[in-house]
């Protein structure tokens, strides 16, 4: 989600290019995996090697998107501005209320300005749950589909174990091309034509 927000601030097709590059990794990975396994390297070695690359990728992402000093200063200024606004609202509400007839000798504590919990707010949004469930199903489906492809080719079609994995590279290649074309040309379509295009793709 953070990546989508980052790319949305650039050119209109930058999000599709980023997802296409992600898919291109899915094209290259089966080719590399099948070539490595065909030479006799055990599968766990390739798997743990992929985990190391994933860890390095996470480190690179954290270094790339780390907040800068200017961003920290901007967030601090905005937080202080919001706090001043909430304090002024509390003070204005005190001035509107009539003063009590008899005041208590004990000084009452100043009420804290209400601060909304963003996590609680996000959890209560049904659309957020719908998007999260969709993303969970989509990512899981596209990843397990290529595994089912290889399992089907090996178990039913009697494919060669040294070449069966190459088929999934074509699966991800189609996704890569589709994302590039969709991101490039979808911006030229109206909202209605986009809906028709999505329905056409689903029908196909």
C-alpha cells in the first residue's frame, strides 16, 4: 500500500510499471530455479537462497523509504499544529459553557484533547477489510496457481521434471505484459469503458 501511494505521486502509469517489474521477477524466478535444480542442486538450497535475497530486499526497501530529517520535522510541525487547534477548540468550548454557581475548592484537571486511534478507525472500516481480503486471496491465488500448474504437468501429463518449471515463466510473462498494457492505456479510457474492459477480461 505504501508503494502504491509513493508511485501515485509520479506519472500515471508508474504503478503499472512497478507491478510489471514485480511480475517480471516471477518470470525470471522459475527460469533460474529450474536451471539450478536441473544441475542437481537440492531444492532446499534454492529455497534458502531465495530467503536470503528476500531479506536483502527488505533491508534495501527500509533504507530506500526511511524517513528523512525534513520529513520528521514536517511531521512534528503538523502534530504541534493539530495539538494547538485541539487546545483552542477545548478552550472555546469552555468559554461557551456557563460558569457553575458554586465552584469547587479542588481545581479540576484540564481535559485532554481527544485523539482518534487510527488503527481502531481502520479496523472499523468495512472497505478496508474487503480490500485486505481481496489482496490476500489474489496474491495467494496467483502464487499457488503456478504451483498447481507444475504439479499437474508432473502428475498428469508426465512432464520432464527438469523442464516443467519453465511453463510458469509464461504464466507470469502474460501477467507482466497485461500490467504494462493496462497501465499504459487504461488512463485513456473513461470510467465506464474501464468497467467494460474489466468485465471483458474476467469473461476471457
